[in-house]
C-alpha cells in the first residue's frame, strides 16, 4: 500500500503535494455534485392539486 511508504508521504507533505491533494478533493466534490445533478429524476406534475 502506497500510503505507508515514506517516499510517498514525503511527496504529499510538500507544498506541491498539498496543492495536488486539494485539487483532487475539489475535483471529486465537483464530480459528485455533477453526478447527483445529472442523475436526478424529473419532478412529476401534480394532476389533482
């Protein structure tokens, strides 16, 4: 597992690594919100109201 390797930990501890992590988290959040929006079912109109 890569998360336990010292070389990988030191790469993400640098300022550039933090930028990569923040950008990745933002991309995941954006993709999730887009997926939820695309997958939303249309609202049916109420007939007897």
